[in-house]
């Protein structure tokens, strides 16, 4: 607009349509706004006033947020600036912010026009990080519609209603994670919709993932990573532009690019640096990180590839066990859209599992969210092993009788040990009967290789599949 045509209250900074603000521990947020005012009328006094109302019915959100006087300054005969911080804005929404220029103490309702901001919410913000399965490349049509109260900060630098693909790079302001090809369906819209429904507050998503990205790009540059950090810094730019000084958590699906030898060897150390950097950057030593264990890839079979994916799954499992507020969900039972990307139905399941993890692990709801996790593998006899699983609420269940689809490999000094049979003798135990005795040190690998069996033991409570693992036999 031409400056000569400006009139009334102009909002220049602080909020935009569809924006979600992170609530504090007391379930409120502060919203700071500023701008200019211009009038063509004569007046004795000019004051910019602001109110916050519910979009649904136009009622003031609270009495204290009904026509609040701002700090109004005069910079010209008929113009000036204004600013205000609205404190104690309660969690919820959607809200509408209205401004009015009140002249000469006249009635507010007939004051001069002012800018408005629509569809604001106070709730929880989640950052989406990782590589292509976090971007989302589910190709199959699947019902997963947008919902008011679930919003996304787009790559063009604007908040809007969240819809697929979340990582749309149209008019991107963030070149480091601009995609070479379009993304599609991801797990995170379902994740956010469930949280909004269960928690009763709006959810904002800030997607910053990039396909093929190694962990080094997400570990802040410096002494530990002199050539890296570009995607971490880019993520912080997203958060800064989204006005996300604090967030409720991070969802992380990554590891395929680091399954090779040297990168895998330093992965645990670098992931700990990544989480420490996240927590320092957002001022939250307990910031939750919900991670996703590797699923599968339809690549040329190789011993090296299988070892890499087995090793990465075990590293991911150990990190979730050893780090506070780092959680892990299994994907081993989910199908693909192509050679490596989870399909849309699988993404819906990931979103559901991640939401359950947030509700149970972060918000401490009494919900099932953990996956069966093998904690020991013991020799019961020379040719019989017993696996003990934690996080089994009811009982383990497994029915696949196809030998080629058996979800465990037992390996000793002489190589893979042929399996004779199996049983589930107790709710949290899985027995493996071998065709020969073990020789020397042995391990059991659960969900082995780059392309493991889809059917694995699961807890019948919630039908959560086990986590992939590599366990030394005691």
C-alpha cells in the first residue's frame, strides 16, 4: 500500500495470521506487538487499543484482554508508533487480535480502523527434523485432512493451516533444506491432530528436515563438527522467524545416511551433541526428542549393508535407553512407497505412535506408548535361548511359521546358527531353539538386516512391534 493511503493502526511486528505461540508451564503465553498509527483527523489525544477475542464467537478471551491501552507515541502531527505486550494469554484458540485507534477519548467501538490478526493460538510447538522420511514421501492416497488448530510455519516464512506436504518449498526463505523433488505425505499432521484433540490446545509445526542429510549437518558447527551444522543453523532460523524461542519438543527421523562404517561409529557421540545443542538453543535442559528407528531399504543385499542397519538400529535403541527424554518408536512392521520411504498408511501409524509417545512420555498420560524391548538374551541350555523383553503390558504375540520370515538371527563364532523352533513360554519371554550348540561369543539380532521381516513379536496391548536390537548372549 502507498504510504499516503495508510490509515488507522498498522501491525508491523509480533504476530501473523495462523501463528501458534508456545505456552509456558502456567498454560499461558505473552504476545508482543508493535507498529504505527496514522490518521487524517484532528484529535486531542490518540491511543492505540488492542483486544483478543475468540474467533468462534467474538467474546473477549479474558476481561483483562478486552481493549487494552498500548504504549502510544506521537512522531508526527497525525502519526506515531505503538507497542504492547499482552501477558497471561491463556492456552487455547483460535483467537483474533483486533486493534483500534481511539481518538479524543471517543467510544472504542467507533474508533478508527486497525489491523487484525486471525486464527492465533496458544499451545505447543514441535520442530520436525531429520531426513527424507521426516519430510514425508508417502505416495499412496490416504485420508489425512487439515484441521483448524493444527498449523504450520511454511518455508516461505509464513504461518498457515497445516496440510500436506508440510515441507513444501514454494518461495522458500530457507535454501539449506530446499528439496530437489517434491515431498508428499508425512507422519506429522496426524501426530499434531491427535495432540490437539487430546490436549485441547492448538499445535504448531516447524518443518526443517532435508532428505539424505547426515547427522553432521544437524550437529552445530564448531570444535566437535568444524565443517557441519548447516541444517542445525537453518532450523534455528526457522524457529526464530516463527517466533519460537521455546518449543515443546522435536520429532526426529534420521539415520539412514549414517549407517555406513565411520559415520555409524561416531553416531552416538554426535547425536548426544545434537540433543545438547537443541536443549541449549531452546533453553530447556529437558527438551523431549521423539526418534524413529530405521525401517528398511530395498537395496542390493550385502553383508556390509545389513551390518550397518543392524548397528544403527541398536545405536538408536541404546540412545533412547540412556538419554533422558529421548524416546524411540518402531517402524519395522510398516510398508514402503518406494525403496526406502514409508508409505502414507505407514506414516499415519508413525504419527499415531509418536503422538502416543508424546502423551505418555512427555505429558505423562497413562497410555500405552513403549515398544517391547529386549533386555537380555540368555542360554537356558546348550541349544535353547530365552529373550527377555521389557515394556510388555499384556503378552508377546507372534504367529509367523515361515522359516525364511523368522525375525531373529542367532550368530556365533561359526556364523549364523540354524533355528529349529520357537515358543513364547511367558508373557515377556521369547524362546529360540537351535539346531546346534553355540560356539564362543554369540549375539541375537532382532529384525535383522536392511530388509527385515514385517511380522515380529508384538505386545497384544496396543499391538506395538518390538524394537530392532542386537543383544549379546549371556
